[in-house]
C-alpha cells in the first residue's frame, strides 16, 4: 500500500466525532512509530504545524521538541500567541528563537524580491539547523505536510518542503500525522485538539511573511508600519464580521513617500495599501467589496495610529493581473 495515497474509503473528517477518531488513531500510530524517541518540529504557528504540534504533544508529551523561529517578519502578536498556547497552555517543550535582528540585517540592502525570498529561506534553514545541532539524540522530524502538498509535489506543480529540507548531518525519519488530510479537515482536527479558533481559522501567510509586504529594501520603521497597519486591518475586519468571510487580507507599505498634513504640520510619509482578496485555490483571485464605512474607519485609524503613514489606498487589482502578494 502506498502510504502517501489517501484510501478511497477514507471518510472526510467533518465532525468532532470523526476528528476524535482520527486523533485516537494517529496518537497510537505516532507512539508505535517513535516509541520513547524524540521528535523535532519547526512550529511556525500556521495551521498545519500547530495542529501537528498539538497532536504530537498528546501522543508523546515532552518528547516533542518544538522550535519556533521568529524571523522578525511575523504579524503582531504571533510569537506571543505561539508561546502562550503551546508553552503555557499545552505544556510543550518549546524552544523560542528570536532571530529577527539577524534576518533584518541580512536583507537590509536587498531590494530584489526573489533575492530577498531566497535569503530569508536560506537563513531560516540555517537557524533551524543550528538549533537542531544543539540537541542530541533526536531521530525523528515532525512535519505539517498535508494532502494537497503531496498531490502538488506528485504533479510537479510545486516542490513542497516544509522546513526547507532535513537538517544537515542528521538522518531523521519523518513523522507526518496529517499528510492524508485536506485543509478543512486539519482545521476540524485542530479544533477538536483544543487549539484556539484564531489559530485554527488563520488566513494563509507566506513563509517570508511581512518581508514581501515591505517592498524594496526593508527598513525597521517601514516594517513596523506594515505590522501595525496589518494589526489594525485585522482588528477592524473582525469587528465588521469580515474576518471569517474574506480569504486573505493584509496591508503593504511601499517604499515611497507623499506629502500630507498630520496634526497641522506638513508630513512626508508612506501610504499603506489594503489588499483583500477571495479565491478558491490562490491561482486566481477576486477583490472583496469591502463596505465603505469599514474602509473609512480603517483609514482613520491607520493614518492616526501608525507612525510614518499619512495615506491609505485600496488595491483593486484581481489576480491576474496582480499576484496576491506584492513581491
Ligand atoms: P501569490 O502572491 O503568488 O500568492 O498570488 C498566492 C498565495 O500564496 C501565498 N504565498 C506563499 N505561501 N510561502 C507560502 O507558504 C511563500 O513563499 C508564499 N508566497 C506567497 C500568498 O500569501 C497567497 O495566499
């Protein structure tokens, strides 16, 4: 039997009961696989790695070692939530690495988008690898691979590698408990494992994070403007009941300034751009028609609360011609 193929008889996990049956089965399967061995897991805080972490904690407790690398391009409150949920509430064996300075320094003068992505990806593997080398006697690597990843890899659409590859010099066996599940099933399982709604229903977030929403060469102040404006956007979308409805929404702070007036004085500052899109598979996307009143409120808050921003724009471009992210 091909263990990377979902059996045709496998029922779609849509209810808490089916999720619980899946959890019980996988907890046993993981225990049978790793016995009293240790499993290393890169925990990004995204849906897939979070659900795998919660499942593995249930199966093997502190024999799971989670590493959460903060590359400095995470959204406001994200590292704090990972620490709160996994370390404080679920009692995980969690190593938190704040590598933000290191990443920001690495991309400081890089304006080419592809080069930026490449540097961040490489540095991520390096940091994770360094942490892995400090630990000894770990023979298993947990991964949040899900079924669409396997299907896309098989069709040659995308080469999926969740961490970027196995840590070098380490011969590790993979533990991938949700690899036969679709995303909606992963969410049902996550809820059944007791993960908070905000984690399980999270919108997609690119690996290089806010770095691709700070176009051009990143500076700390412009990165903070992206982080703060994004937090305001998320807050206001939640208040307006749009959070569960819109597929992906975020802000971008481009690298140019325009004249304005702030507190009665001339300002020369960046715009923040709102992007809010709907899609089925991220290959094409349409624009959410956000009510004007919500946009007005967001504009007022961003221009008054975010240092360095004096103007708010709305990106009307569907995909194609624009990609969802700006870089
Ligand atoms: P684009 O910009 O290509 O984005 O239209 C399509 C979807 O993919 C997300 N995205 C990424 N996800 N790593 C990821 O895991 C990445 O490097 C990455 N780049 C873009 C993007 O947020 C959108 O949902």
